[in-house]
C-alpha cells in the first residue's frame, strides 16, 4: 500500500548488536515508499558496515560531522531539515544518555540536537541488555526523553545476544515498521476507547466437532489496527483465528458466541465505540455431547436440537449507553445476495446508527474487500481496496460521525 510514500526518514544507528535488524528495517521502510537516509555512529560501524546500509538505502551513508560532501559542510543541519522524522534504531543506553543531556559529539547526536523539534519528531527504538534496560538511570533517561517530546517505540522481550532473557532487545523490523506507519496516521480517535469483535465463533457439537463459518477475521483485525493508529485504546475480542495481534491492541480470545458476549459485556462499559465485525453463529446445539459421536453402522444420523445464540450487537446497541449515544455502535453484515435490502433491514433490526455491508463468502479470507455504508440517510459505497485501507476509511468515517454527535 506504500503507507510511507514520500516520507523522508533519517534512520540513525547507534552501537549495538541489534544493528543487524536495522538492515531489514531499512529495506522494509523503503518497500513502504519511504526515502531513507542512514546516519551511523562510529560504534555502529563495528556491527554493520556503511556499505551494507548504502546498498539497502541506495543513498550515501553519513557518519561524520566533517563530511565534505555537503557544500556548506553542515550535514547535521541539512539532513535534519529534510527529514519528516528521525528514527534511532537501535538506540543504545549510551545514546539515550547523550540525547538526554544534549551532548553533540558525533553527527547523529548533533543532528538530533539541531533538528527543529516542532517539525521533525524523534522516534527511538532502544536496544540493550535487560539489566541495562531496567537500571534506574536508563528509566530516568527514558522518562525525561519522553517528557522532552521523543516517542518511544517500545522494547521486545526475549533471548538476548549476551545469553540472558528479558526486556530490552530491539523490536523486530516488522513491529517497528508498523509503529512508524501508525505514528504518521492522523490521530482522529485520540482519547477514545474502541471495542472490536472479529472472526467466527465456534459452537461445539461434541469434543472434536462444531459449527462455525468461513470468516477469517482479517477485516476486524484491520479495523482494530486502524483504530489504534488513530490514537484509540483498542480491545479486540477475537474468535478462533490465527492472525497476529496488531501492535498496541489488547486481545481477548474467545471461542463460542456466549464467550464473546461475556467478553463484550465486560469491556463495553468503558468503550466509546463498538465495531461488531465478528461473524457470530446464529444458533448452537441445544447440548453438546461429552464424547465424540460415533457412527453406529445403521446409516442413521444423530438428531440434535438448536437454540438461538444471543444477539451481541443488538444487546449492546439497546443498552443505556448505546441508546444515549455514549457508545457509538457499528454493525457488519456479510450477505450472499441482496446486500442493500438485507443491510437496511439488519440496521433497523439491530438499532445501530451505522451498518456496514459486504458480499460474502467471496471476500472471506481475502486481503481486499468492498463495503457499503448504510445509515438512516441512505447508503455510500467504499470501492474495492485492501482491507486495511478500507478500515482506515471506516475509522475516519466513524470519527467524523462521533464528533458530529458530540
């Protein structure tokens, strides 16, 4: 999707074994359309060569404040003025301390000090041993850097090069890429609490069989990611799918419709926006067998009764907060035919201000989709596009409607 098209990012490398990840990060940023200018400290050059980073970025790598390639011999000024952001990855404990105290004894630290703070944000991806990360001095430095306006992209937890395990390792390139993309998205839902349901439910027949559907959860996960990118605190209630959790999203795994109802009702009281994308089973077996149901050789099929599952969306929409508008509810309808008629009827039946329709099952499991927005005033189409792009459009629409309602 080229989410970073036209963005000029200075990728700064300080000394640390995590420099090997910077190579993949540089490549990933460029694949998303960014222009990447690499600046390295002398210590970073002990872990990865400027030649490698130049080959990946297709731009000369800078490492000295005395670099004569700049006509005015001021790379710390020129490079910082061109940037849309400076990303330090890896950011060592030593370099964090430099930033805190305003030291400027190499090109990278000099450039960070010289950047126009209001125009060029500073993003840091720390990388260090777990004890160094946990040290009070590091935590004090981090807190002050954030107070000064720097954006922390977090740290990972796991096996470290020293052989120890814990917090402090640099996030993986894919995680950092997602965070950088999120950073540049408009914060249309800042301060909002968003609750999203996604995926199918599974209703057990016996210990090994059940009733489910073809929903992949991709649309719901994309909406959760888009809401988080827009600045919201997001809780994602997910049916049985194997998708990775979007960065910064709190995930609650459920299985059945009843499980999903309980999770939604637990989190709905603090939510301000509820987006119900999950394909919840309409019915479940009246009772599930304790053991696997076996064929008996007679050709007779087992007889089973069904009961209706709770209507999660309608229940939330009809709650006092849903009725008052304190909780803005968005429903989804996946239909096999007559999308408009079914979506309009479902919106009225559920009592929600906005219903989003799409034709299934053709879109199930796919990375793209086309949506139809249905409200009391009529309909509007969102043409086929990647699901994340549609999710961002939908979040912008929800933000507009909630602002108008407020």
